[in-house]
């Protein structure tokens, strides 16, 4: 039983890595047998990993065809941003409240570094996917700060949807630049303990990205 769980975990992590690295393309079908061989895992634990990813809405499974990356829907987008607002508002407020602690200072500096990295991407490659990765790291870091493994697990499960949505929103002209300004203002409010303004800005920041993505899914 333990060996089976280890193999399923290996297959799951292998697939998550492919998704995270952009090696699986939307609209393409992938064979379970072929992918199981490539991951060096037998078919049964690999299938179990695929079914888990289907439940988490990373992929869609089609009998006799294989699986594809999950195609984003309006409900996916709204649900993701609702979750993000609830988690991130709480976590940013906790960072502000505990900013004077050693951990608070460590994570504040970490978040500042992510904003600086985004500045550099704008000034150099202006690559929306590179920018989106730093954006995801910025928001995930504040969830990590709280140290609640259940929260972090929920956030991780939404990783593909979060990354897809942010990368897409950054294709809109000026959105990268606006995002950096909003991130910096979020950090300013954290530092100044302006909790209500912080909550309002996080809501606005996420709402803008949500609306951009809803227009893409439902033009």
C-alpha cells in the first residue's frame, strides 16, 4: 500500500511539474500509457494520479482518448478569485499585524524582492509568463508567511488556474506596470498598518485581473 502511494505521489508530482513548466499544451490529448512510461510509473498509480488531478481541475479525462489540460470556464475564474481574496486578505493583514517580528521582516523583504524582480522583467524582456511566475510567487509567499499548511495546500491546488489567469491578464497593455504599482502600494499599506485600505486594495487588485480573464473566456 505504501509503495503504491509513493508511486502515485511520484506520478502526481511529475505531472504537476510538466504543467507548471508549461510542457503540456491546452487542447492536446496525452496518452495515459505513454505518459506513465515516461514518468517510470506503472499504469495504475499513474491513472490514480491523473484522476486526482482531474478532481483538482488541472486536467480533463476523456475515455479512449487520454487527458488534456483543463479548459478554463467562467466558474473556474470566479471561484479562484473568491478563494484568493479570502486567503490573501487574511494573510496580508497577518503580515501587517506581525510585521515587527523576525519572520514578518523576513517575509516583507521577500515580497519586496519579488516586486523588484517584476520591475526588472518590465525593463528587460517584458515576458508575460516570467512576470506571472513572479506574481504567483509574490502572492504565494504571503500565504507561506502565515505557516498554515492547510491554507498553503489549498493555494497550491489552484496553482495552474492562478498562473494561467495571471499570465493571460498580463497580455493586456499596461497591466504589468499597474500590477507593480499595486503590489508596492500593498506593501506600503502593510508597513503602515492600514488594514482597511489594504483589504480594499487587495479586492480591487484581484477584481481587475478577474474581469480581464472573464472577457477572455467570454469575449
